[in-house]
């Protein structure tokens, strides 16, 4: 079943090779191999072969938010985007703060089988920030939770954050913080700056992020714990991260595709598709994000894929929910913002979308080198592909993409999970005609 012959692929954009996969593992790799009889062949057409992408920050909305996304539609979106593993955030309904919920998410992911779904456990009961959730029970459950986060909310209380980091250190897990001092952002609707003033929207000051990151780095140092900073959006946060890393604090950080590309200039349209938390900031900030990602101060790109059904988004700005789709457009935005201006090469893309996220999330079978003896878990990228984003044609149940109508570079030609093709030319496995999960081809 999981035997596969991949012809004419360029690992990391380098020389073309053929690969033979047996039982999900690469057994031969080299130029001019012969496909054994009866083995499924994937003609890679000289495209770039990368380790499958790993998203540390995805909202799959199941359980409780299925009008916006579920594990089936979210897994399809992930596979189309080149992802082979995703971390599903805990702000579901019920919240993923018990073993029962995280085990449900993990099992549903396995049933769908398109991508490895790793549930993130909540740090506090109900994401309320008051009482710590049972991290140990979730870590030891069948779901084997490796990352905990109250994302959507910040763990505000320093006493609880300190205790959570101490537990994390003992359990060998990571605390991922949504860094936002809620007292400084009360009522906020947009980045605090010129655009928000002009539009009359209450501001979300960058210092609300920076101060929490500084505090948490100090707490993580004391606890000897692994801290991960979600969706960095402000240039000044990067200075805090750089200093903490230089001092040996175990801190990692992510940036979203939208904080690499979009700025608060997009808000002039008042279209709530651009409402997101943390908010889109200035051109100076996007420039700093790109430089920090190239330098490694920001470790990874994570999508913060946040599907919202139309009734939550097609409303006035203040009432609209924050968040935007990200799984199916992430690669293209990274190519546009990082590869085209030569800030990253394909090895760098593998680092920020696969290797480092797999390390941070503790996934030993993802983000592996493309080599004999390693799992055949890949994203095959057509670097010359160009496509026009249409929200309605995405696999996600929701269509809240901020890139509607944009022409973006690079397409995912195929995604392979342990030797099984999960997506191919925008179609989702199994590839029979007329099945429910089938979606339109990626195309211009
Ligand atoms: O914009 C956001 N949407 N930011 C978050 O932190 C949460 C997310 C969501 O769940 O919709």
C-alpha cells in the first residue's frame, strides 16, 4: 500500500533523483533508478521535494465549531497546502482541557488519515486563566499532548504561567503563549497607529505583546522550560527574543504568513477579512519579521489558520471574529515574501516550515532529511506554478482568506505521508471520481 516510486524530483531544489519507497520508508534514492513492476509511480516532473510541512498553530474547530471547519475539511486543507502534521489549537467547544477531548481530536485525525493531527491541550481550565488544566493527564493520555496553549487568550496571571512552565519542564512539553496583555488591549480593534486613528478604531499597542514575551522569557529561564511564542507581530518583540536566546533561554517563536505579507494599510477597506489577533501591523514590522525569520531569531512559520463561517465574518468590523485562513496559502506567501527576495532558499523553507516546527513540537518522524532510511513524508512543490486564490475553491469549510483574487507563486503538486499520496494537483486522496472530499484543482 505504501510502496511508491517518485521519479524526477529535486530534493531541496538540488539535483534530480528518483526515490523508491517501501512501507513508507525511502529504501533507494539516486539518478536513473528503475520503477519496480506494480509500484505506484509519482512523476515529480523536476519539481522541488521538501520534507512535509508541520504547522504548530492550526484551528480545526472540532469539536463545537463545525460550521467553520472540522477535522475532515481542515485535514484536506492541510494536505493541499503540503502539510503532513498539524497542531490543533485548544479553543474548541468544549475546550481541549481534558484527556477525553484531546483523545477525541487525535482519534478523529487518525480516522481522516490525511495529516497527523496533534491536539494542543489548554493550559488553564476552559481557557479562563484561573485554574491550571491537568497537563500531566493530557501528556500521558493516548493523545500524547506535547504542546499546551490557551491561544486566543493569553495566560495572564504570572503565578499560573510560572507554575505551568514548571510543570512543562518536568513533563518535557512546551507552553505556547498567545502574548497579549489583555489590560493593554481592552476594546482593541486594530494595531495602535496612524491607520487605527484615522479609521477611529481602538488601538492594540505593540507593547502588549512585547511585555508578555519579556516576562515569559524570564519565567521560562527560571523554570528551565521550553516556551514557544505564538504569532509574533511586532518588531520590538524580536529584540526581546534575540536577547533571551543569547542568554540561553529555551524560547522559540513563530510568525504567520499574514504577518510576513500584510499590513494595516489593508484595513482601509473596513473588510473584516483583515481582522486578526494580533492585528496586522506596519510595513516596518513585516520587514522585521522577514529579517528575523531569515536570521533564525523567529524559528518557524505557523499558519494560525483560523476559519470562520460567513455569519461570523460578514458583519461590521467590531462584531467580526478575528482570524483568517492560512493552510492552503502558506507556502505561496512564504515563497513570495522570503524566497523571491532571496531571504531563504529551499533548504531554508524546509527549515522554517518543517524541520524546526517538528523539533519544537517533538515529532521525531517529521521534518526528517530526504534520505534512504527516512520516512517518505514530503511536500512536492512546483516553484513555477502560479495560482489565483479563490476562497470558494479552497478545501476549508470557511472562505475567509485575505488573499482573495491575488495571484501567488508556487503550487503544491503533491503531498506524501509515509509513502501515501494525500493530495495531488489540488485533489484529495482517495482519488476516485465524485467523492465528498474532492475539491477543485489548484489552477490559475
Ligand atoms: O485571529 C485569531 N483568531 N487569533 C487568535 O489568537 C485566535 C484565532 C481564532 O481562534 O479564531
